[in-house]
C-alpha cells in the first residue's frame, strides 16, 4: 500500500514538473516572440493600414514584412492591452527593432497620413474647402483653386490616403492622375467606341452627375440631354445656372435652386439661353456618370423631372412633360 502511495506521489510530482516546464517554455517562447525581429535594423519601413482591415490581417502583414515575429502574438498583445479598437487606418513608419507591443501601440498614434473623401459632383471650390479642413500641413486653398480651375471635371472623386506633408501641387496632381488611370485608361474602350468627342462627354457627364441620383437615372438623363444636343435644343439644366451663380450665402451652399431671374443671366454657362453644352465642366463627375454619358440609354425622350417620391419621370413631348409636372410636382 505504501509502495503504491509512493508511486502515486512520484507520478504527481513528475506531472507537476512537466506541467511547470511546459508553462515555463510557453512563457519563454512568448517572451521571445514579443521581442524585436532585429535590434540592429533601425531603418523605418512605411506600413499602410487600409480602412476597415481586420487585426488578424494586419498582424499577418506585419509578420510577412518582417516587422514582428508572430501574427498570433500580435493579436494577443492588442487584445490584452485593449488596443484593437484604437489602431488607426493610415501609414506608419515602423522598424524591426521595435517590440511587438511597441509596434501595436505605435499603430494607435502618429499616422503619417490622413484619409480624405472627394464626393461626386463637387466643384473645385468645394474640394478646396474640404481639403483645407483636413489635417494637412502644407495645403493652400487659394493655390489649389488656381491650379485646379483648368482641371474642373478631372479631379477624380474618390477616397484618398494623403501624406500630411504632401504639397498642394502634388495633391492636385494626384487627383488628376487618378482620373487618368480610372477614366482615360479604365474606360478606354468605351471612349474609343463612342462617337462623341471626349471633351464633350466630360462636360455632359458633369451635368449628368448633378442631375441624376443613380446609374440608371444617369443613363436616362444622358440620353435625353444628348437628344437635345442633336436637335439643337437648349439643355435647360438648372445645375449650369447654379455653377455660374456661385456660392449662396443665404442658403449656405454652392448649389442653391436657381431663381427665375437667374435664368436670364448673361453667361455662356446659361443653358436656358444658349443651346449646346457649356464651355467647360461644371463639376467633377464620378465613374458612373462618365460611363453613363458614354453609354446613354437610347430613347425619343426630351424631358425629365425628379418627383418628390425620388422617382424620375420622362416624356417625349412638352404636353407629356407638363402633365408629369402637374401630376408629380404639384
């Protein structure tokens, strides 16, 4: 009996020792994995975190780029220290001589960039106002407007990650270069197949962007406005009056509904008085508006209205158009 107890006691001691050694080994391993990848390499690496990227993916990318030793340990560190929800989107200068905790903590502060969003249909001044409200070190609103006035229509609406120190000139170039890549190259086949001059397409797309609410509506509006161009009719697009009228301090917007007096404005942008397209784009259209203008919906319609219910109603004749107005707008 005593021998059995002795054996049991030895087994318990053996198991306890093995368990202790296992825990100790695990702690030593974790401690090793928390340490920097290299104490000698101090050169920073630019690491960019897109918006909404999962912590698991961030950790895996950090490991793949040689900035941490283990992605799972990175997740443990962020979870234990309550950093997961604090990690920012942006770009960071990291180096392999930082520990996993230091890297995780660094990702919660000190991003080198700021995210900006340029909305479809904004004019140059609206883009400049938005950029000036961002945390950009070198942005000059007046300089941007001066640079961009000749680029109206080609400042591509999108979400951008911009280095805080980027110059005004480089920001302008970035927007134009994105237009070149996504429109001139991205819609190259549609542009080639179109029988319209692309300068005219861009002007028309800026009108379509302001006049329609989704891609299907854009195709309908584009088709109607092209029909008017082909027939020599005045476009009668309110957005062109809004463009030439400029900022309304009364309504605090660049796009205030035009008055009947404004329809008599002596301007080449007044599409109520002057048939044909205005001389240049009135805003910066997005991808859908430009594609819709290149691929308009064919019909015999010449008129359209936007009803209060959000729907758009088209008509072939003025009588039908007036009927739609009486039915849906009054």
